[in-house]
């Protein structure tokens, strides 16, 4: 759970640079316990503060030399959050289903990054990681939209987001890659 809303009730003006909430830290520690028996030999996060913090909490006490940061795996970029909302009903509908209409080549996420550009940065980064033979058990600490993009890629569904796989805070997804 990311701290988009501060303890004093103010909403962040930069959703990319927020830490975890107290509940988010508890979630990460619980996942650490669930994953304790997995001998991770590589760990990667997007580099945004909440993924670094989550990875550090999950891997606490382990002998991993470094948590790699791959910025291409950062969360999809939404539009400006300081802009006034002129059509509240349309905005709420978009928030409820931000992937609607994503199959149009110029479709953007909340007026920000184009879905096609998002796919163009995420899927090659994931493919490069999978193609690297130096790891056996990998921890990826990423973001909901990034996870959905990876799943759509793996399932051959493209970037359109017509199929949305639910991604709760601090959820665990297991992808078993058989290169043989």
C-alpha cells in the first residue's frame, strides 16, 4: 500500500515518489514470511521508493548482494494530477476502468503515458530478464499495471488490457519460466 495520502490528509502531488504506508510495511513483512523458503538469487525492483522499500523488507536478513533497479519497469505514468477536473463523471469512469479504450493507438493512461509506449518499455525489459540464464529464483517487486502488462505479454494478449488481472497491494504472482 503506497502512501498517496499523507497522515495529515494531503494527497501527494508526485505519486511516483511515495513510500509505503504503515499497512504497506506490514504487508511486505508478511510476504517476507510467506517467501522465506524461496532461495532468491536475484532481486529486481523498478527503483521507485515503494518498490525499493518493499524489496528490502521482503529480503531482510537474506544474503543477496544488491537489489537491481530497472526504471523501464516503473509504473505507468498518469497525467498531471494538479489539473482541474472539468468532467467529474468522465474522470470517475476513467478511474474505475483506466484501461477502457486502451486498444486505440493513441490511448493514454489518465492523460499521461500512451499504453503502446508503456508496452514498448515494459515487455522488452521483462524479456531481457527472462533471457538471462544467470538466475534461477527471481524476485520482481513491481507495480499493478506493470504486472498486468507482463501477464498480458506472457498470455499473448498484447498491451490492450482487454483482460485485466487483479493485482492487490503486495500480492504475489508466480511465473514459472521453462526455457527448455
